[in-house]
């Protein structure tokens, strides 16, 4: 029974499935002196792309084989202020074209060496919360009993703009779902599905290949 | 040194009462953030800016559904810090003065007087949305160097921040307000020269 427990934990904790779709609209490739900037969309009224997810994808693209130079989002947005704020950021490539006609914007872009601009848009939704866990504290000690579970669903789109040609060169979509469980028998044992982390890893890897033209 | 059971019980009771009262009291949030300098073309003007006392000491109180004070949000100094970062990037020279009279005495090209008209806060437990939201409405006045009005217009700004499990309400309100202040800075710096009265005045110089 003791030997089966780690296996059970691994099985329960790894209940995440991730799907990645790529739609290529143009040729890609990047030189060693060029860089990529990853930005989160924040213009929607009821959600915004988390900065932590944007950072995670960026970090993933800077590691491993064919690592890319990625400009941190905050550094870029602050340096380009006020042109990439939620209300002023370009929503389409023709908005970027208009923006690049501003000498201060074009100069800053050239200074950063930005070749590709990646717009991440999405969020993680939690649904299907079931079960209850009750905890009690008494003179003899404390303990919890019960079972809880929920489902997380991460949906993110990455639109890749080529700053050199001012064209949308492709879109990569990722959808990850996973069930998390918290059984409690005296001590609660959280078995959390790493849904957003898996979406970040898969999207980061796919984006790296896409930008490198593979 | 010895303590009676009664004195220990009294001290314990006082501590618990103080803790309960503190947890029921208003939460004071002083907005703090850093604001980048805008990348915009400078106007060749010498500007005097008047931060009056209502702006400097501006604070907003959010009441709970029972009418008790819930959050006291002080954003006056943060607004001053924001304009101090934005105005020098928009104008050739900026000088800060205490009153309109002082500004008129300086012989500058123009005077700018910002004021906060209204502040609104939306909390997740009231809106049932997973975001903290802040709206701010400003009244902005632009005058000639001798105090004659050029333009008087309203600008609104908006900021939001998502709820997160390990983030306190105070921190989320601060972040939403900082986003709203950045929104003000971006709209103000990009739209200032497009305000019809300002545009006409600039063209006439």
C-alpha cells in the first residue's frame, strides 16, 4: 500500500491535458541581434492577461536550445510609455504601423532591437468546485476530514507580429485543463493540477520554434 | 513581581477587544507607485503648475453595505508625483507654485491647475467580478500666464487589477489605482494638444 501511494499522488497530480494549435500566416526567422517582446492584452472589461503568465512564457523562451532574447514586459511598457498602456496599445497591425510613424516610438523600437511582438490574451477559469472539508480543533488536537475538487481551464492565444514587415505572421492557441483534488484525512493533501504552468511551458516552447522559423 | 488572575484576565480582555476593534476599523490605503516619463514631443512653453490643498490631501472613503467606513484611500501625494513625472516631459520648463497668484507673478506662458472631481472604487464582493476597479474623474484647467482661462475640461481614468489568492485588498486597490493614474498620464500626455481650446491657443502663438 505504501509503495502505491507515490504512484497515486503522481497520477492524481498529473491530470492535466494541454492542446496547442498553430496557425502560420507568414515566414519567420530571427537574427542574433534581434529580440522578441511579449505583451499581455489588458483591454477587456472582465479579465486581464496576468503579468506572471507573460513573464513565465518569456522566461521559457530564453532557456534551452535556440533560446531567444526576450525583453521583459514591464521594462518595455515603461520605456515606451504612454504608447503601450491598456487604452493606447495597438490592437491591429495597422495600428502598429500608425504607431511606428511616431519618431519616438520607432527610435525606441530600434533601440530595443524588437523584431517580433507577441500579444498574449487569455485567462484561467476555475469551475466545478465540489466537496467539503471540515476542520476541528479540540483539547486533544486538530484535524480535517473531507474531500474537495475543482477544474481549471487555461485558454491563451498568442498573436505574433513581425515588426519589420508590420504583418501578423501567425497565431498560436493553447488550451490546458486539469482537475485538482484535496483529500483530507486528518491532514489535507493538496494535489494541484499545474494547468497554467503547463500552458506556459507548451506555449513558450511552441513560440520559440515558431519565431525561429522551425 | 506577581499578577493576580483578575489583572491578567483584564489585560487579556483589553487585548482581545483592541484586536476586534482594529479588525473592524477602516483600512487606510496610501497609494504608492512609480510613474514613467512619457515619450512625447515637448511643447516650447514655460508652465506653472498649481497643486492646491484639496488635490494634495485628496482621499476617498469607501463605505461598507452597513454604512461603516471600510477603506480610506489617500491618493493626493501620488497624483502630485504623477504630474511631476509627466509635465516636465511635455513642456520645456515646469515650475511648481502654491497658488494662482504666485503663478501669475512668475510671468510664465501658461498655468495648469489639476483637480480631482470624483473617485470611485468597485470591490469584487460588491460587483461579483474578479477584479478591483478604480475610476477617477479630473477637472483640468489651463490658463494663460496672467490667469485668463484657455481651457477647462474633464478627463476620466480607469484602472483594474484581478483578484489573487495571496494578495490583500489594500494591495489590490493600490495596484488598481496606480493603473488608473498611469491611464491618466497616458491620456493626458497624448490628448493635451488635441483639446480644441488648447489646440487653438497653441496655433495662435
